[in-house]
C-alpha cells in the first residue's frame, strides 16, 4: 500500500529550528524509523517550501496512492489552493502537526485543509506521523475500496 508523507514549509529545518516546539530530530532520521516500523506500507517522503510544488505533488499521487499524511505547515491556515487540491483528489489525506496548534497563536486554530481531510492529528510531536500511519495500516481492502 503506497503512502506519501508530505511536508510543507520550514519542515526541512526539523532538528535545528525551535527545538522546544519541534524537537531535535531531523525528519529524514525519523522517516527511516517509520519505514522500519511499518514494513507493510510502501512509504515515500517529499518536502517543499513552495505552495505550487506541494499542489503538484498532491495531483501527482492523489489518484494512485492509498493515502497521504500531510503536514502543510503554515499553509494549513492560509492556503485555499492546497485545500482545493485535497478536495480534488481521491487519495485520503490525514492532516498532521507536530505541535498542538490549539495551544499556539489564535491564527493557527483554523485549518483550511481539515474539512477535506479524513482526520487531523496534532500535538504528539513526530509521533503524530506514526499515529496517521497506524490509521492507514488498519485499512482493509474490500470490493469497493478500503475500510477500517
């Protein structure tokens, strides 16, 4: 089962930026751990700081992958274009955030993408990704698609 982990702006700086909020591990190191922990899932990873590039990636995999774990970073709260892209594709998307966005600035409390995602996970550090992957791991194929 192909699953894409998609990270948005500034997440390439994990491990070096705001360690008190985001921790001290790079995502690349954590991704290796995820691949080992979920051998039944065919995981791929992509990160971009550019809105259009993220939309292009959603379009590229959004009709062939079984799921997308997406941390849109600050675009979560601002991007109608990314919201529209998620709405347009068939692959289910789980929104994730490392920090608890509801314990931060008020503008972070509104997600433009949440209405078009299967669900949202925030506040569990990098484990937010693991929790999303556990959801996809539990999906069982049936005649008309997948169900939990």
